[in-house]
């Protein structure tokens, strides 16, 4: 009822404004117009003149909108309606009048209609804007870094939400052509090098980085300029949000370490993945760990027939169970508190659940700890994996082994055991079961990475401990690594060692500095960084390929295949048998010697590590 009343009021207002526009046009163009033949002619056709305009306004939706939310789309609708209505009325005048109206009258009529009809509809929007702004104090002075599409969208979003208390002072952009120019009447104040003086001069409280396509290097450089100020720093992540056009104020968040990597969202072939996971019985070992739990979250989206989650950590698997059971699913979830070292348990799992696909993420992975516990490393990483592969062979369609960059030219026990599992993967792969391994570097924020350690040290007031000033590591996010693991499983033909594109390695000391800055503190002044020396088994630089391996591309741009080393099956079986015998008797030193004899352990430190000790 209210809407109908509103439409009738708007219709009568338009009739008055249409007449006002033509009368005003005559008055400007023809003084004393009331007695002119043209005006008298208009009076004869006025009803048709008005009707044509109203029909066009109705056709273009000028009576169906909620005008307090009007935007640029409504401006275009008004422009098209008024313009086409003016052209139609020109035709009416041309065919019905012996003396057509002066062209200037028609042009003025078009202009006044545009102004009156548009103005009438934007009054509610303007009233709403002024009312909102008048009721809030804008005391947070904001600087937007990035005078492109993302920065402009963020400005509009902030203007729509005065309740946030933001007052945008201006923009920063490295494009010198933009510096000094204006966006929505706000100036591009300078480049990133000017951030310090602009923040000081304009008394900026907060900075937003609105460059979703920026590389990690650029983000780190921007942060290095921002850290010299006291302004709070936030970021708008994800170029895909710009493309989809669904940026909102909620997308702005604190800067995270993932932003410093500057890695683009992973594109996966959902159809290809669905073909090998949908409706299948899927087993994930080490399901309660960082990789295993993310695998669980992502696999569940592909609607497997059954999802089996195995881990020997009863406490962590309990929390995973609580999390996953909240996610809507139409297939059974089985949470198995078991150990891959127990052959009989694995055989019973296959008898009961018959897994079609296995993601093997269970492993001991802490390098210094495994140096002290080689027996545990061999039992879990080598023998446990052997048990799993042997049980799966011939019964399971696909087996994806989660490996590590530490398996390349290993200098530590953990790396040696992972390299051994890669060789075992080649041995067990056959036509019935496609085995493959996925090798990648450190996962940012995983339970065993340096990030949680650094965060604890920062919370305790420091120091943050780094083993060497030149030590570097490859990093990627948990979600990205798992997406690529799942994709690698889809393209496997059997026997491959897949290598993920890790980007450029990052200095750990720089990572420590960035994390201190993101915590709102200043490196060295607030939190010291202490160099403690390389730990046992630790390399200065990790590698992704062994000296004998080549590399070739796959159809996925972030996944590559290493050309595997040739294996001697009989020798490998004997070596595994020897490791089993030595682990049962607890012979630490003999286990190390056997791993060296197998060619999977090199205890000689690399030259660059010696040089910096």
C-alpha cells in the first residue's frame, strides 16, 4: 500500500516537473513565450507530450526503485529514460506541428528534465547520507595506499559506513601520473616513500593497503615504510574479490604473514578432483596435524563416500571431530585413534572401510628432535609408511605421500626418512595403485613451523631466536599447499615426485622482523632478535631437487614433476629390513650408519653453513 502511494506521488511530481521543464525552456529561449505559436501548439499536444515521457520513465524503472539506495546504475537509467523520451517527443512535435519548436527549446527541455527528474530521485539518497554523517564523529584519520580500483571501492565502502568513524584523508600511489590528482575530491598525496612525512603532517591514525595484486616483496616494502610511523596498519587481501566485485568493508583486516608471501589464490580443476574423490572412501593419516586437518576440511567439500581420519593424538582428533561435525555433510565420518606402525590395525581398517584414496600426512617432522630420536623417526616415518603402502598396494586406487624439501640431499634424520619414503613410493607404485609423492617446503603457521614459536617468544617479551642471519626457507600457506596436494593427486599417473612452486625463499631473520612489526612492536627496541647458531641437522638453505633429478612441467602451472632417481628394488627391501631390525634393538648409531650407506643421509655440513658458523 505504501509503495503504491509513493509511486502515485512520484508520478504527479514528474507531471509537474515535465511541464516546469518545457515552460522554463520556452521562457529562456523565447521571452514573452506565452503568446507564441510554439507554446500554443505545445498546449494542444501537452497530454501526449507528458504521456510519452511517463511511459519511458516507467519502462526504465523510474517508479520501482528504492531511491535512498540509488547509485551509478540508477543515474544511467535516468539518463537513458530522459534522453529517449526527449527523442520520442521530438518525433511527436515534428510529425504534428507545421512549425517545429526551436532546437534550443528541445535541448533545454532535455537538460531540465535530466536535472529535475534525477534530482527528485536522488533527494532521498542525499538526505540519508547527510543524516548518517551528521550523527557520527569521524575521528579516525585514514590513508589509503593504492589509488586504483580497490582503493576507490574501499573509499566508497567507508563513505557508506560513517559508523566506523573513518575520515579518509587521501591516497598513496607509486604511479607518478596519479600523484597530485584527485579521486572523489581526495588528493593522491604522494608515493610510498612519502608515507612517513604524510602520516606525520596529516596526523594519520590508520593506513589501509588496498593493492590486492601486490607481490609479497611490495607488501614488505610498504610495511617497512609504515613501521616508522605509529599508524595502525590493515590490508585488503585477494584480487579475486575485485574481479567478483564483492569487496566490502569486512574484507579489510590486520596484515598477516601470508600477505608478505604475496602468493595468488590457487586455481584448481574442481571437475578433475571430483572425479577421484567424489563418492570414494578417503583415508587421511596424521589427520589432526596442520596438513591433515586442512586436507580434511578441503576433501569434505568434494562429497566423498566416506571420510576416514586417522591420528594417534587422541586429544587433537577430538577437537577435529567437533569442528568437522559442524560442517553439513551427507556421508559418514570415521575418527580413528590408531597408529600406522601397527600392521594389524591397518589391515582391519582396510577390511572394514576399504579406502579408495589415501593421503599420508602422518610423520615425525621436528628436525632437531629427530636427530636425538632416530629410532622413533625410522619406526614412524619409514616403517609406518611401509606398513601403510604395503596394505594399500593393489587395494587402493591412489596413494598420495606428503613429503618435504628436507628429503632433498638430506643432512638430518628427518629428511633421510622422508627421502626413504619417496624411494619406497616408487617401489610400491603399480598399475592397480597409483602412488605419488608431493614435495614442498615449510607451511606458514603450521604447528611445527617457526611462526608459532616466534609468536610465543614475542608474547613473552623476547628475544626471538633465529639460528643464523643468512638462513632461508621456502614458505607457503596451509590452504595453498593442501589445494595443490589434492590437485597433484588428480593428475598423477603413478610413481611421480611432484614439486610445488614455492616461490622465492625467505630469510628467517626477515620473517622474525615482520612478525614483530605485525604485532605492533619494533624489532630490537621492543623485542630483540638473537642469533643462536645452526641446530643439529639444520641446513642453511633447503632445496627442492636432488642433484640427479631433472624437472618437467605439468598442466598445472604451480605443480612440477621431478625426474626420479633409479632405484634398486632388492637393495631397497634389504635396507628397509635392516632399518627395521636395528630399530627393534634400538641401535641409534647403526641406524645413522645404515641411512648413510643407503645414500639418503649426508652428515657433512654444506660449505656455506661452515663459512657462517
